[in-house]
C-alpha cells in the first residue's frame, strides 16, 4: 500500500494524558498537512510542513499541540494534557509541491481520538 | 476569513439518476483552486474533482462534473448515473493559499 498511513487508527485516553499520533506520507511527497475533523464538520487545517520545515500553524493549534517532521518523511502530532474538546478525527494529508499551489492533497484514514 | 458553505446537509438520489450538490465560497483572492472530496463511511477522503479558478471551462471526471460560476462564487457538483458506491459525505473545499478550507459536507445516499 503506497497511500498515506496513520497510526494508531483509534486512541482512547483520559483527560490530562499526553498522546502522540504518527503519519507516514506517500513516498517522495514533500508536503505534509494535519487537519482536525469533529463530528458533523469538515476538516479544519492545523499545520503543514514543506520537507522538515513547519511553514504554517493555525490558531487552532494551541500551545498544547506540537508537530514535527524531523527528517522530512514521517510526522508526529502530540497533544499534551488532553481535554475532552480534543476528541476528534485527526487527518494527515501529503502532496508533492513544485512551487505552486496546484498540488493535490492525498488523505490518510485518520486517527480517531476519544478523551474521557 | 475564507468560508465554504454547503447548504444541503443531506441528499438522496436513486441509482442511475443525476444529483447536484451545491457549494458557495467566499474569498478575496483572484487565484485559487476548488475541490470536491468524497468521504465514504469509515473510509478515507479521496479527491473527486478539482477546478482552477482561472479556467473558465468546467472540470469533468467521468460521471462527475462541476458548474463553476466565478462571479457568483458558486461551485456545484453534478453526479450523473449515480451508483450505490457514490454513497458518502461530499466536501467542497477552496484553496486560496496552502491549506484547504472545507465546508460542513453533504451526506449523499444513493438508493436502489
């Protein structure tokens, strides 16, 4: 399977705990995006990387959230001191960008987080 | 703020019929891109069709086509010869910059 993969697919945690999600993009894709999707809503942008550089962060990405893409390949999204409002589907997407905004973003299956 | 509005939360169509999903968007940018994504139940989101705003010709992909009205900021999706496998959430999205701005989605049910 050469698509975008995400692990774990489901995560249940207690409020106050830290969680980390992983995204493996399509091979050779230089851009990687994180979105959050709550029930009944469309995905909302969180942040994106060009190679290993984090180029943009949404105001939705509070101080409790941090994302990395250390070698320009896989990425991790960590949420510290989780709150019930963090319960959502976290989607990762990747694309190959040649310098213009014409690239297509390919999505992974998502990680569903439930905070009890 | 860039907003995308999908005014039809749910729609239903019979197999082999045609259905149109509505989408309006708001952007002050002149160059942007528009997308329709499909999210089947419990499956990942996939691209259905895309449109560059500078192109006047409406995009078409097999049974899927769009009606792009730039002045009205309208971007509707037409699905012809609907199939049971078209049952899914459909999201309209705009892309004036790098991130996609999604609408709330339209749940489409195709019935036999």
